[in-house]
């Protein structure tokens, strides 16, 4: 049986807990899950609001922080530990796992529908999905850092208004024909005259995991911002909330939600905050307004390039990658540790061999006995498994948020009988454990910068091959440009134009390819300069051969503490 580790701040029958613990326990209650609950006494975070709940109806064990398994120590709670080598972190991911574990022995269990149509509810990471970010980050933070000063303000929290607008939009569903004809999901009472499902619940016409998360947060917010004005300003939210509590299972679960003290209540006349009137779905066409969306118009790119050239910032790449002199003997590598063993199509095998070789060499040159190496955004483990085979004296963590990809990696590791690999299913920002080397091969968009940021924070070596430059955008973790030099000299719009142009590395015959590589060099120089601000020596070069992938840059960053050792080895 899996174990879920949850934070608590005081431990009695009525205990103080953070909002993430409340949401998790509510989901456990809703699913009637038998998962083992481990409560971990922790210190309350600065400015965080905590809530009093009754845990007397749960079976749990209190765990001392010093005795919990390493995975639970190395990730943000809540977390599910599956076994000694595998864990799941991140609110949406662990809630999905609770549902899946509950329904494993009973596929017809009522809570299975929470996973959504095709069981894809909240699978996308918060950096790429507006909807996941709203459910997992935005709304949760609104409740987490809600204080009396906020209640006394004249405006409702913006995320309450965003959900109200979301509910006013038509339900947007993939493969609507199949959806409306599915006996499992079809409900004639919520189908409009034109045959489309009405927006009855957060994602359509039936309850999903998104509704559970939003319900817990909204229950608290509607209690805190309790007034007739609030009910008038949020008619669709109130209608949805009343529909939710008509469900007997939801009603039975209310006992594990906080009962707010009377001083939290207020009768203020609130106003509606100024937020965009749009859906929260990632695919919503209103997410990007045509006038504000950045396109790679040639005149814009040329202007941005000319602006950059006036800064006199050098973007020269090293002649060959760090560690290129090492030899990698593929003939000694077991089949299941090769790209062939990872079931890649024949057309990609040669190029994948070359990419992995370029990534492995610097890691092999820099790794020491006992090092922890994290393969961020590991996919099915092509890079991490190969490194683990060549470096049996190191521990390799495969960190990936896609369950199916990680399961494929587990199958290969089991065949190889490698004992130095651990599996973390989570977004990379939930990982907070110590490591010595971080690596990523084609981590998309902001993911590469999150990897570098994690490595700098931990003073770890990084070996990164970026990808999807055109996907760079400000998020709740970081902003662009990255380095101080770039921030002082180039505006964000020009920077994003260059990042979009950096994706135009089509082929040698395309007229924009050279321009694309010029823009790639600019973006990666910004990354290099950021690391150098923190005392890193950074090597920026191209893969050998550079034809193995259009996105062929490799950044190797070595912190000061390691530079002397590397020079001695060299």
C-alpha cells in the first residue's frame, strides 16, 4: 500500500494544517481511499495562513521528520512514496495517484470519473497549462496566504473572479462527438439544444478532480468573504457550489474541512476585481490576444538583432563540447541501456546515439564516487539509464512528470537490474533534495532555465541541451531575460522575439537557419551569463556532429568549488 506524507503544524484531534493537507485529506475521504496516511509535524511558513480541521475520522501515523524516507525529505510535501526507489510529488499528481490506487481493484468505482474523459484531468504541468496552474498554484496560494487585511479590502480575490468568468464560457472539449455519445459521461440533462455540453462543472458536465480542488478552496473563500454582495457578484460560482454540495459524498466529506472562526467573517460590500473575461483552459483562443502575441516577423527579428549588436556582448561558442576527448564504448553497453532498447524508431537511432554521447561525456568526466545525479525531464530515461550504467558508483534520479514515460524507464531498469536509479514523478520545481550534477536533454522552453536555477541554488554542476526556445515566457518561478547584463540592456519584448526566431533552425538550405542559430547563441549566452553571476565557469558549444539535432547547443556549468578539481583532472 502506498504512503502519503502530509504536513501538519500542530497535532491534536483538531490540528492546524496547510491548505494542501486539507485538499489531500478531502480527496482521500471522497474516494474512501485506504492509502496509508503519514502526518509529518513541520514548521509553519512565514505569512502562511493555517486552518483547523478535525482528523478524528482518519487512520494515520505521526512520523518524525528525521525518520521519514529520503524521497519524502527531498520533495515538497504532500508526496506519495510507492517504494524505496519511487515516489510522486506535486498536488495534482498525488491526488491522481490516490484516485488511481482506489480504483485499481475496482475499475467501476465512482471516483474514477474524477480523472476526466480519457483520464487526462490535470496531467499537464503548471508551467505549460493555464488550467493546471490555476488549480494547483493560483487558487491554492490565494487560500494559503489569505489574511484579515485581504478580507478587509474592497475587492474579492482575483482568482475568485477568474473562476466566475471561466464558468461563463462554453465548455471546450476534445472530440466532442465521442464525448456526447459516451454512455459513461452522457447526461441528457446537461446537454444544450445545439448538442454541446453545458459548463455545469469546472471542466464540463460532470465532476472531475479539478472540481474537488476548487471546491475545497472555494468553500473556504466563500466563508471568509461572506456577504450578500459576494453572492451577487459570483452567481455562477455560487450555483456551481450549491450543485457540488447536493452530492451526498461531498456532504459527507465536509466534516474534514475547516470551520472558520467568527472573527474571520465579514459583511463588507465587495467589488469585482479587474480580470480578463476568458476561459482558463490552455487551448482557449482568448489566452493570447492577437495584438499582444509575438510573431517572428522578419522586420521585428532584424530590429531585435540590431539592438542586441549595439550591446557588444560576445556570443562566441567553444570549438568543441566539454569532455569531447573521452571515448564512449557503445559495444559494452547492454541492449536495454541503448536507444534501441528504448524502442526508438530506426530513423532516430543514430542521432539519439550522438546526442546521448555528447551529454554523457561531460557527466562522466565530472562525476565523483557517491555523487547524486538528477536527470531532469528524463522522459523514458534514455540519458539517465545510460549514465547510471557507466557510473555505478553514483545514484541517478530520473525525474519526470509523465507517468507513462517513467513507467517505460522502470521496465528498462528492471531488465538491466540496475540498483543505482530512483524514480521521481513530479515537476522539477517540487524536487528540493541535495544533488551534485543536474542534466537535461531537450527540456522544453522554461524547463531548461528551471533546471539551471535548481542547480545554481544547490551549487551543483549542470549539463543542459536546451529546446523549444520559442516557448520561453515569464512564469511564477522565473522571468526573462535571465542575466543582469541582459535585463539592463534589452527589453523583454525584443528578447522574446529573439527566442521565437531561435526555433527557426530548420535545415541547412533554409534561409532563416543561420539567423535561428544566431538567436540561439544569444539566448544561451544569457543563460551562461546568469550562471557566471553565481561564480560558475560555463562552457557553451555545439554537439558533435552538430547535425544530430537542430537544437544542438550544450551548456556545461561548473561551480567554483569544482573548478580546481576539474583543472587537475584536465
